């Protein structure tokens, strides 16, 4: 069974200016362990798809099964529980809470999962270790660089061991070198078995995925598998360059 | 999310805007402080009035002689002895609701025991006195009817007189010389403390009415049966006003005063007098209640306002929390608990200020400071409720946010 099974998913917005068909009868399957990029210009429907996959929104028509759960039938509380358990969000603007240190931010999803403080702390430290920031656990977001903040956000997304990471332009606010580091991290997590969905308009980012789904005008225009660029190569090249 | 968790998060949010939070709390602080002070001042004043009424004797009026016109000159109260013990007996017999009518005479005299002497007030009283004034003999015994009838020279002494003359020695059976008349002390009165106007009520000697008239006060009591004044005690407060009317009628009739003649006596309602003193405190108490009500309302609106600002400021935080799995009711609870914590902190500060104010007022006014623990509990609880009530709308706004919109907001 596919992790994500989407059939004829349609999302229509009723705006003052009229009806906008943001997503038009889209069907898509995503398997466990994939690293997939969802591409397209703004207004192509990729953000709408991301909101639907992320259980933040419900389709107008069509069906969406996430691990066999019919998402379109769930209540707001059911969606919240599903987001908590199955989805790890990574945003362009990191969205860390400024008053909390890195550890507190990573603990946040577990607060809503009802995990006790001690276990939360352990798991959050482990997640920070996984993104290479264990020693920054007590830094506040303001005291971290952009790349470090995004790593904290990725740790937060990972901490409940979700079925997939849903990353919305995760490198959009980062310089190119840091962006490569973050992509390398996604690839590493994917090798460890984490399913990653990258939503991006940036072809350079999409080249690091093994599968690229392209959107235009609310429809899928192509769905290709490719040999991805390995972000480690760029990282190594940079290190070699610096050594010379 | 657990409540302790939410309270911790609330404290962190409140601490992040410490000054703003403090200013927001101010209304609640003033409101709660006013409630605490109001209750304390109100009950302190009530207690004071109660004590004064107790020390005076409840439901008491005093009928004084006087107001005689001689050759066109109106002489004041007490100028003539127009009241008699028969008037007292008539009042007790004929006026409804009268429990006791105690005629008495009063004068100052030098009293001597051994080498010590002291100037004090001497009352000539009869048996009704202790009923009217609710004043018991603490040590020894009171007068017996025979002694009173014969006007024997025995005396009851107040606590202060005992201290001044006898020190630590037992006054019972000793001979006290009052204006050189040897009175045998048969009892010591229970202490009464200060009167409403600050007089030491225990600085006193009681003698039988007859002995007092003939041997101590003497003046103006030419007529054998005349007395200085009469304390009249009613069974209940409701009897007092109609009773005064009837006493007035009875005395005018007994004194054969025609319609064109002024009263040759005066009746004063002593309970009323004390209640008047308490009324000022009650007014203050009411004023504070009004301040408290308005402050709590304004404070609540302040909290609502700041919570609305906070919800708007933290739109992205709300979106993020929703995205990582917060249910709408978690968000509702978070902001509700934040508002409630804010209000309860204001309440706690208010309690501290209120208790301080109550103690200060009590000290200045010489009242017992009665800060009721229940009042504190109620005030804190109430401020918490203000937080819940005024926090609900902002919290609901937060809970109803669309996570997509909220995350997109700058």
C-alpha cells in the first residue's frame, strides 16, 4: 500500500473575484522511502497540494489516503492528531518560537502528543543530535544561524518519527552553501529511510530528488524519475576548494 | 497539553512582555485590592460597632432630666431633677417592649482607701442597671434588693478603681470612703473597656441609688424620689422608635405638661448614636465596592484587549502549533490559561496591596484588622474568573484560526 494515495483530488477556492480551481483532479501515489520534489511556478497548485498532503486543508472533492486513513473524512481534531503523528513540517521561514531554546522548539510536537517531560527531553536531544546540533540545545533561535535554525526545524519535524517530512521551500531563505548542507541532510535522512517531499520552484533543489512531479495550472504536467545530484559532492568539492 | 505545561508557557509569554503584562494587570490589582480592603474595613467597622453596642448595652435609650424654664431662662439638660424612680417604674410597667428601666444618679467624688485616693465617677443605681447595661459583677456579688431598699452603704467597684487604689490586694470586704462615707465593697465589676467616645468605663464606683442620692451626689435631689436619668432597655431594635414616642407621651402625662409646654426631659437613642459612627465606615466600604467593581471590569477589558493584541502578534506561532499537531482546543486552552494566569497574578498582587491597605487603615482608625482568608480566596478566584471570562473571546479567535492563513501571515 502506498504511503500516500491521492485520487482525483480537487480544491476549489470560492473567492470574491470568483471560483479558483487551485487543484484539478490530481492523482498521485507516493511510496515509503521516496525523496520526491513537487515543482511548479507560484499558482501552479503545488502549495495547495502541500496543504492537502499536510492535512492542513481538506479537498473539495476527491480522495486522499495517508497510510490508509481517509483524510477527507476527518474532523479538525482528527486532522490535528494525524499531523502530529504522521507529518513533519519544514518551512521556508523556519517558524521557530523565539522565546524557547532549540530543545524547547524540538519538544513542541511531543507536547501535543502527550509525552512526558523526561522522555520529551531525551527524544528532542536525540533529534538535535541527528541534525548535528546537540551542543546547541540551549541556544535560542536568535543565537543560531539560518542554517542552524533550519536544522532545529528539521529536528522538530523528525521528533515524532512521522511518515513523511513535508518541506516547503526549505532552502528558500538560505544562502546557496547552507542550502546545499540542508539538502545533504535531507538526502542523508532519506537514506536512513525517511520519506521526504520537497515543495519548491527551484530546479536546482529539485535535481537532488529521485522523482520530480511538475505542476502547472492545478494539474500534474509530468512525473519523472531521475538520477539525483548528491549534495555531498558539492559539499566535498567546497571543502576541497577551500583546502587549495 | 497539560495544564501545568500551559501555565509554564503562559508565564513565559507573560514574562516576555513584563511591563505590558504588569500594566494590563493593574486594573485587576486595584480591583482586588479594593475588594480586600473593603471587606476588611467593612468588617472591622462592623466589629467596632458591635463591640461598642455590646459595651453600652444593646437597644438602649437614655432619658435625662432637664429643660426647665425659670423666669424665661431655659436651663439645659440636668438643670432640674424632673425625673423620679416612679417614672422609671411607670416606663417599665406601661411601655411595651421595655426590658429594663434603670434610674440612676451620677457624680464625681474623691474615693479613699488606706493611704490612696482617686477621683472617679460614682453612680447610684438599682437592680435594673446591670440588665440595661448588660454589665455583670465579676467578683463578689451584686446588690440585693434589701440593700437597695434600705439604701445601705455598700459599693461595687470598677476594674480601674481597683487598680488605682488596691493594686494587687483584694478589695472585697474593704471599706472605701466616698466623700468620707464608709462604703463596704461587695463586688468588682467585669471590665468594659473604652466607651464609644473613648472614656474608661471601668473607672467607676456603683452604690445603691438611695445611698448615692443622699450621701454622694446630694445636689438637686431635694425631692426624695428624683433621679438624674433613666436607662431604658428595649427587647429589640424595632421597639426603640415607637417606644421613644410612648415614653415621651407617658412622661408628659405624668409630669402634667400642657400642650404649650416643652418637654422637661430628653430622650436619646444611644444605639442610633453608635450606628451613626458605623455608617461612615459602611459608606467607605460601599465606595470601595464601587471602585472594585469598576476596576475589575476595566481590568477585564484590559486583559481582553492585550490578549487580542497577543493573539494577532502570535499568529504564526498559532499556525505553527496547529501544524505540529495542536488541536483547536489546545490553542483555546493555551490562551485562556494565559489570560487567567495574567488575571490571577494581578489578583495575587491585589491581595498583597489590599491586605497592606486594610492593615494601614485599621491601624490609623484603631480598629481590629480583620482580613478574612475567605475574602482573599474569593478575590483570587474572582480575578481568575475575570481572566476566563474576558480571555475567552481572544482565545476563541486564536483557536479558530486557519493554520494555512496563520502560517502565511508575516
